[in-house]
């Protein structure tokens, strides 16, 4: 392992054994990146394999061009407008739960244009680092004569707008992306259909006022990614133990000493909590308060039979009016949407699941005949109130805890930002200068 090389590296020596909790996109990538740096790593996952919770069936978008947080000036109005509607894209279910109320207060305090704008650049840097890391993973697989099979396609993402007002607002963000070297193009309604013929019906219904296309964005299957990368991590020496639930993180005299399973203590001098929506709950007994709260979403996956293939889009599409994203993942089509702030409940409610299918077929009615084969899914986005993840070493209210790290709270963008945050955190833990400034992702930003 490399020795500490910069002032931004933690003060302690590089750990001799690291436990990573959680084998979703973020935890698997963290374990892999640590192993690449020569670290000794155990990856613990409570489910029977990798990528079976929030990373199971997300929207598939690798969307560097869409990294703005959800919290924004229009959100409080939308919550009120959609209140009481079962199929609304956004739903607030208030619980008698202080964790939810505190999170909501923080979220609402971020519903300002300036707060949204300040998060775009840090998120974009993570997304661009993720792109670079995914390229590096593919190259490493290719170097071994293997294919990194994650149904990846870099056909770009097209955001379509129903009204000129939404388009005008999005246009303002283009300058920022341009300055960061990420190309976006504004497209007329006709150009949108020329680029993606699957939008023809929406165009004919006069539902497209224009679009913004980012050619360098892409799509891919996060579940396949988790499975493939977990296997690659094992071949680098990571001990991947599925079916092992961490009950507690052990800390003695201000130092992390390992984790407790049902009938075993796993010793470690560093622990990375990458437990998705469970991150805050695992940390709370240690006196660490992180505002990471679940926001439930739904997806529908359609197998593309031979005759359906030509009718399906090749470009990933975000329908800004219907609040749904559509990605083609090999021989499947995935649509995802819905945001419900309502606790940890994972019940799949059919009216809400079907509303994602209806949003898809509202945009692309030619997909209607595939309804009988639709597979519905829901998952909990691990959301921070400001739309950026929390990455780095943690401290409790009572003082620092040596060797306790977090990589969580990626919310709506865990696929887009996960591998980059894993690489930066692995640098930090192993004592080299992180490839990007981690200050904007520190947990300290929430200490008010
Ligand atoms: C409907 C929907 C659509 C989305 N679309 C997109 C998209 O298009 N693009 C994008 O970038 N992002 C998208 N996301 C967000 C993205 O999927 C998430 O940010 C990402 O999956 C979070 O990954 P994670 O590794 O942090 O969490 P998870 O995938 O939930 O992984 C955490 C793991 O920790 C394990 N775990 C928890 N507690 C314990 C414990 N005590 N012991 C052991 N293991 C534990 C869990 O079992 C789980 O496997 C979407 C999310 C949803 C719900």
C-alpha cells in the first residue's frame, strides 16, 4: 500500500485490514478500488449476493449532465400540488419519526436556486471521475481477455421538455457544463425525433418543445456491474461474504476495531459504511448523525422481443414533464421514476409502479403491447438533503473515531457517481491524495 503523500490524506497510518459494509454499487466499487491499491479487504453484504437492494433495477442512466440536486425552488410547490394523488411522481408520507422530520427540514432549506447551483460542480466532478473509472474497469477486464458485461452503451442522454419554460431553465445549466468541458446540444423538436425515432408519437402529439442532448452520457445495468465487479474484486483478494448482516460497528478508545455479526466479530482497523439507505441507522449507535434518508422509487423492465427491438429507443431519454427516465439495457428496456419520502417500507404498491409504466407508454405508446411481460421493482434511494454523497472519515459528536469512513447518500445519482466516490475514498484511506477535492462531500457540512 502507498504511504501518506499529501496534506489531504488522513493523519493515521494506512489500515492493515478494512471491512466494507454493503455490496451495492458504492460498496463493491469501494472494495475493488481498495484492493487495486493493495489493501486487505472484507466486503460484507446482508443479502445473498451483490447489487440486490437499491442497485438492483435503477434507471440505468450514467448522467454526468444531470447532476443537479432534486431540492430546488419548484419542489415545495410540487409537493403541495401532488398531495393526495396516488400516481403522483412525488409523494410525502409523513411519519411520527424525528429522523424524517429533521431530514425534511434540511431538504426544504435546500430548496433554493443558489443551494442547487452550488452542488452541480462537485457532483459533476464525481460523475466525470466515475466515467474514467468505468473506462478503466472495462480496460482491465479487456486486458485479461474478458468482457465487463454490464449492458453498457454510450449513446448519450436526451432530456425532453414539454414547455419552453422548462427548456429555458435547463439552457442556463448548459453554460456551466460547457465551462467544465462537457458538451451538450440544444435540439429542436424535429431534431429530437431525428436523433431518437422512438419519440415520434410524442412529437406528433405536440408534447416536445425541445431537448438537450449530452452525447457523452450513457447507460448500463447497475446490478450486472455489482455482480461482475464483486467477482473481479474477489480475484484481487477481497473476501466477499454474502448473507452476513453487520449488527454493530465496534469502536474502542476512539478507534474502530471491527464489526459484529450475529455470531462473530470481524476485526478491522478501518470500516467503510456503504450500506445505502441503512447507512445512517448503522452509524447512529456510535453517536454519528448523518442525514441520509430513504426516498422510494419504482422501475419497470420490459424484455425487448425481436419485433419490439426496433420500436425501442437507443438513446437514454429523460422526460422532464412525466418525471421518468428510460434506458435500453441490452435486450431490455427500463423506465424509472417516482419519489416517495415515506420511511423504510419497501412494499411494492402497484398503482405507483404502474404509473411508471404509464409514463413510459405516454411518451412511447408503441411499448404498450409489452405490458404483460413488465417486471416491476421498487428501491430506496439513500438521499442526503443537498443531493451530494457523504464521503470521507467520520467523527462522532464526542470526538473523532479513527478508522471510521462513510461512502453513502448518493441518492438519485449512485450509478452516476458511485465508482468515482469509491476511487477518491480509496485514495484517502490508502494515504494518497484523492483524485478530487473531497471537502464538498464531508459530513461536516451538515453540522448545523
Ligand atoms: C427507481 C430508482 C431509479 C434510479 N435511477 C438512477 C439512475 O438512472 N442513475 C443513477 O445514477 N442513479 C439512479 N438511482 C440511484 C442509485 O440506484 C442509488 O444511488 C445506488 O443504487 C445506491 O447504491 P448504494 O451502494 O449506496 O446502496 P445499495 O445498492 O442499497 O447497497 C447497500 C447495500 O448494503 C447492504 N446492507 C445494508 N445494511 C447492511 C448491514 N447491516 N450489513 C450488511 N449489509 C448491509 C444492503 O443489503 C445493500 O446491498 C436510482 C434509484 C432508484 C430507486
